């Protein structure tokens, strides 16, 4: 049988049509679901006059908060970060900076800030990565609440005003904030500014409505000290220790929340190589947590986590189908057989998918506009988002996800620290 006949035969099978239907309907269904549930969150927590939400944030207690900032070769960013942290409007907090054997001028940049009695330095003698840096420093902190942030991120002054009141509820273990992209010099950085509003922030709003959150952002998250020790702190063997910690907290029936008003200005990779390294780590980390925790999550008592588990699993499956069908279509065109259900000219279905995608991106931009007034000006790059993000993430997922089937010290092969953001 020739390749031409093989393509004709395969694309006439029920299996092929099932793949085609899944490939087409998955983005439509998830986009509609994210838009609806994100709007539900918005109506509950953000809509209307700001005074309507003020009573929630007027909690008289001001427990001591420890800012925990792990740093490795952050000479360019650490001073700006510490200036921002020390400007936070809150009566009682300390700052613990961990230097993980930096080889640049990070230590010299930190030293002037040590004159402030609120700032302390923990110096590691062996470079072991972010998770171990946090595990080594957390026991020497004094705060009842610990805000863990990246060394290249700057909080808004009122960040603790929005985060701390959530801990009036005893079951609240952690609250993740709203990371916004600060460096927007390159096309990829502008694309990520849109992504964090229209995908990541929207998905966290949606997941909060579901009752469980996929990820406590490693850029900004505040934890109850008791909850961190209850689950054994961070897992250094995981590529994304923040996802793993989020899942372990919720498996112990702690409550994890999202606070859109708690803005943290962060730096993102601006080069393609840096972005690829970051997304490889994310894909590996998701694969690892699915492998490690899926059996436990099947227990009925964890049923509220099932929407997150199902969505994460279906997204991985969709990536494999996307890559597989793309290969099939390329072969079909090469042998002169136009693939069934595909057209190089935009058709109704393609335009429908693109329209729904743009509606999702626009919704995310509008929801985050109060926290990032310049966001709208970058919406023009949104049209490129499906092309860049879908293709890039699908290929990275297909290549990287199998590595996570064996949870071990693979993290060092990917990266112990975030890629360079410059």
C-alpha cells in the first residue's frame, strides 16, 4: 500500500474523526468555560464599586509577615526588588534574602540594605537551587505568614493589605497573587503580558470558582507557616516546586486562594531560548505532579480537585493530538492528498476557533485592566498568540512530558533557576 493510499484509508476511519473532533472542540470548550467561570469570580470578588469589597480587607489583625526572597545571580534586579519590598505599606514585616552561591555582584547589591533592621541575609555555601534555598531559610524566619517571591519581582505597596485578610479563615493555607509583566521590550515579552492576563490570571479565577487551584505562583505567594511545615516544605526533586506544593497543600485539605488585587511586577524571558527553557520546566513539572499525585487524587474525598486534574490531563492529550494531526496533514499534502477536515484557506470552523480565542484574550485583558492600565495597548499582538503559544507549547509538551513519568532529580537537567530575563 502506498503512502497516498494509507493517508486516504486512515483519514476515513472513526479514530481519525474522533481525533479531529477533539482537536477542534477542546479549545472552544475550555475557552467558553474559562470565560464563564472567570466572570463568575469577577462578579463575586471584583465587580462594582471598590467600597463594596472594602469590608473584606479591613481586618484589624496584622500578623508578622516574612518576605522570603531566594536569589541566584540577580545583580541587575535585587536592589530594585528590595527597594520595592521595603516600601510595602504594612506595620510589621521582615525580609529574608537567600543567596544561593551567586557568582556575580548579587551580594554586593544586597549589602547596603542590611543596614535596615528588617533585612537579613542567608548565605548558602552549596548551590542547590530555589527549592532547597527556601527550605533552608524558612526555619529561620519569624513570621506567622511567609510571602515567597522571586528576586526580580517588585510588589505594589498595598500587596499585603490584599493578601493578609484571607488568613482570617483558619483553613486558608496560601494565597497566590497576580503577576504582571514589567519588561515589555520584545515581541515575546508583549505576548507574555497578554498571556498572563488572558490565560494564567483567567484560569486562576476560574479554578478558584471550581474550588481548587493548579499553581501557587512561584513569583508571588503568601503561606501560613503552619501549613508549609504540615506538608514538609518544598520538594527539590520537582521541576516546578510551586505546582507540587500547591497540590500537596490541597491534598491535605488546606484552602488555596487567588487574589487578583495583589499585583507583583515581574520580569519574563525576552528571548526564544529563554522562553523555551522556562516552558520545558513547566511541562516537565506538570507531568511530574500528574505522575506523583494522580492515584491519590482519584479518592472520592479529593473530588473537588477533579476539574483541575481533568483539565490538566486533557491539555496534555490535546498537545499530542495537535502534533500528531499536524504530521498527518503535512504528509497528506506532500503526497498530493488534501487532508480531510483541513483547509489551508480560513474556513468557518477556523474562524470560529480564532474568534473565541480572541474573545478569551479580550476578556482577560479587560478583567486585568484595573491592575495594568497599559495592557490594552499590547492587545494587537494577541492575534499571534495561538500561532506562537499553541505550536510552541504543544511541541514542548510532547517532547518533555514523558520525562516526568519518572519523578527523580531530572530538574537539574532542565534548570535549577529561572532562565535569564534580559
